[in-house]
C-alpha cells in the first residue's frame, strides 16, 4: 500500500447496533470526496462488523476494521476473534496495540508482534498503535519509549510486510482527555517515527508508511494536525461518534 491519508474512526465499546447503523448511514451518505490517496476506516465493535461491512460494500475508499484479534489460528480460546473469522467477513484491517488493550488486557510488545504476524500472514492490515503515558512525556523519554514499541512489535517484519502496516501514534495523555498534542508535538514524534523506520528499512519504505495521530482529534483541530508533513491523518475516538464531526475530519484530510 502506498502512503495514504487516512481518517479512521475508533468506536471503542460504544453504541448499540441500531445507533451504529444510523451513525454509519449519516456519515457515508453525507457528500464528501474520497480521493485516490485517501481512505476512511471505521473500527467497530465485533458484533457489528458484518452490518458495517455490508453497509460500506459499494463505497470506494471506505473500509471496516476490527478492534482486536487473537494471535492463534483457531481453537479453545473462548471469546476471542481469529483472523480467519475476519477473513470470512471480508474485513481487511484490524486495530492492534491500542493503549486501552495494553493497559486493561496487559498486551505486551511481544504478544502484539505475534498478532501482527498472524494478520499479515492472512492479508489483514494492522493499524498498530503506539504512544507514551504522561509520566514518560514528563521525563522527556517519549522517543525511546515509542522506539521500543516499534522495535519489539514491528522490526522483525520484512520490508514488504511492513508496507502493509499503518502506524497510529496516540500519546496516552491525549486520549479522551480533550488535551490534544499540539501539531508541533505530533509532527515531532511522527518525524521521529519515520526516521526510526528509515534507519531500519531505508527512506523509501519509511516514506511509504502512513502514520496517523490519535488523541482528542476533532473537527476544530483536524486541519491543523493533518497539515503537518509527517501526519497522514487520524485515529479518532470520541469525535468519530458524532456524524458531523467525523465528516469534517474526513474533509480535513490533505
Ligand atoms: P479520543 O479521540 O476520544 O481522544 O480517542 C483517541 C483514540 O484512542 C483513538 O483510538
């Protein structure tokens, strides 16, 4: 996949089926141009994947993502979601390594590396989340922290595999807090991530990876954040649950 500008909604554990269906209807029926270099992705709760997939079936540049999947092919893992299941629904993306999964479900970098592998082996593109907690930002060691997440979960991949990964930088202190990173802070970290990728895979590969910013993105700040040269769109929580907000965020893509 060449570098795309991406507006990705992360509904997290919100909405009923009926509310989700209505929200999708409102967003996809609003006029917005999705150009060749842009994608819109809705990461919806697992029970709504099929509904959402059917709804966007004929929409060019629009995709549905799962919010998680397991690192095993199949078997006695009650409650988990396999990549085979996602394949059978036609799902092509999955969000992995969200800070909420790292925090509440103890997902480690090495466990995430296994999930990344099984996704790529089965043609599912991971949206890999990374980002530091407030204490790390306050001690100004965020670059080292994020570099470790990238190294331990991604850098075993071949260049061809890496090209299928979308990276989302989500500083934990900016998630759901209304406290957005400034566009300079976002650009600084995105440039660092791209340089780190370039050190391992070279400039061409690094310049082909989409790096999204996540953390209190809304209509009012999306244009400024997305205009940064190393920011290729956003992974949006709260504001993606409001049709007008998310449509404005889609329209803010460069
Ligand atoms: P908010 O946009 O609600 O801050 O959430 C960001 C996020 O976690 C997206 O994955």
